[in-house]
């Protein structure tokens, strides 16, 4: 059976600079896949390209066998791909509830309120402050809202870019505990994360990117045990 997401020989360029050079990987339904690597390795560019915010210069991206790399970003959302970007990108003057409603802007079904309740169940602090402007939230609360907004589109694939960036260790653990709960519920996750320990501990499989290429792949557990990964990304000598 084909993977939910298939990325084949993906190339992305910014002018004369090749940011992603021949990246290929799969994400199976219900799986958590982590992309790790140093700054500038091409992780964020890969996610932006998968979600249609950046155009590929070569290669293919398929969702359930259908090509999506030529679609506009809103069409990719409609196919079931949601992207919680680096930096959260909330609407700061709008309330928590209004931001969540925007996550469901393409939906016409009757289950939107049920999904708002689901987000509030995952992140009770958002329920308590639902009428508060997003720009007045703490960094951790904003990250919760960014994830919640992405979930409101009922994605088949949820892509998260640096969900722990700038957060305290306590809040980071809360975020990853929620991601673990989403994994238990069968949510398919593609995770870009600087905290390799947390990302690989959650992931079924992972890929290490360097200068736009995948240089190492394996299960999350195998990559955590890899000496090179431990030295480069876990701070071990």
C-alpha cells in the first residue's frame, strides 16, 4: 500500500541557492516522522514546499497517490494537509476562538463546534481564555493555539515546524505530551524540531538533513542511538 505522503527527489531553490537538493521520504498514515538538522539544513523549506507556500524546482509530492506539488496552498489544505509554521503566524488582534474558526474556514460540515471542543480538551488554557486576543498570550499558549488552529481543518497530515522554539522546558514537555496524545489518536505528523531528543523520542522514523540533503534515516530509536546524531544534535561528546 502506498504511503499517505510521498516525497520524491524534491528540489527547491531560492534564486541561485539550492536549499533542498533531492530529498525523498515517505510518511505512512498514523505515523510520526521527524526531520532534524542544523539551521539552514532545509527543514523549514521542505515543509513550506509541501504546503504550497514555496514552489518546488524539481521532483514530486504525492498525497494518497495524487500529485499536490503543483497545487496552490489553499488547494493543498483542502486535500487534507495542515501546516503549523515556525513562528506560529497567528492573527494577534483576533481572539483565540476567532483564530480557531479561521482554521476551519474551508469547512461546511456540522462538526466544527465538536472540533473546537476537542482543541479545548487538548489545551484547557485556551478554553479558559477563548475571548482573549492571541497577541496577548504567552509563547507557549500561542504555540498551543497554532496547533489547535491547524487541527481545525481536520487534516489527514499535520506538519509542525519547530513547535518547541522559544519555550521553557516545562511548556515544551506540555506541547510534546499533547503531540504524543495526538499520535495515540492516530494523527499523522510530520515534525521539524531543533530538540532532536524530544522529536526522535516521539517519532516512528526520522531523517537527518544537512545542506539540503538527507544524510541519514532510520527509526526514531535507532537515530537516538546513533553516535553521530548524539554528538551533532544531542550535545554528547
